[in-house]
């Protein structure tokens, strides 16, 4: 009897150790995927990929025979998940993705609600581009980039239009305005 109990316990522990819980990748951002969307996904397949979600296309463009310029993906509950911009190829794929939903995160935990400090702690900043109202932070060796409003910067940098802002000048607490991925 003792042998049977020990055998059952041993098998139970073995099963627990070997049975790993599958990681939910529904909202995971990797180098080639964003949730269910793959880098090679075709625009024509979006209805199948997001069959449980709502897809909104620019109907004016579709009515006159052009492809949709922007495609918005909403959860059935109404949350805006992504906005996709197709490529202009003969067989369009996804060129750019604007990530809205905070559940979408990289393997390092970075998402649209991250701060600049969280981004620079997890990734190497490639370059910072200054525009009129925003700065764009590009990640080295990645298709991912972030827009930060100049309102998040100190007033000495906020109103200077000709100043090139560097990563060291961006406050750690600066919030992300847009999280984008460019696959084109």
C-alpha cells in the first residue's frame, strides 16, 4: 500500500513539473506578431483573423474602388484594439499598426501605457526625432516606435521648435501618446 501511495505521489509531482501552463499570446507583441496578427498576414484575411472582433474600414474609399486606408479593430465589447494601415502592394499586407489596447504588451512588458523610463530600461533607444508637437522614439533593431507629446517635456524644450531633443532630455515619467509598429 505504501508503495502505491508513493508511486501516485511521485507521478503527481512529475505531472505538475512537466505540465507547464500555456502562455496566453492573445495580446503578446513580438518581432513578427501582434496577438493574432502575423507580419505576413494579408489584409484580405483580417475577417478570419479577427473573427471574434469588429472590423471597421473606411467605407468611402471602398465605395469608389480603393482599398481601405485605415482599418480599425474593435473588441466585441467596444474596446479599440488596433488601427492597421495596409501596404499599397498588389497583394496588401499590414504596413503600420497603432496599438490602443493596454493589454497588448511586448515580452518585456512594454505597452501603450508604459512610461519613457520603462521603455529605456527594457530597450536600447535608436534615435529620437523631433517634430512640431511630438517626439518620436525609435527602438534599436526593432519595428516598434513611440510618440511622446512635447507636453510631457520640460517647458524649455516644449516650445523650442528648432531644438533636436535627445533621449537624456526626456523625463522618465513621460507618458506614451502612441505606440506604433511599422512592418513595411
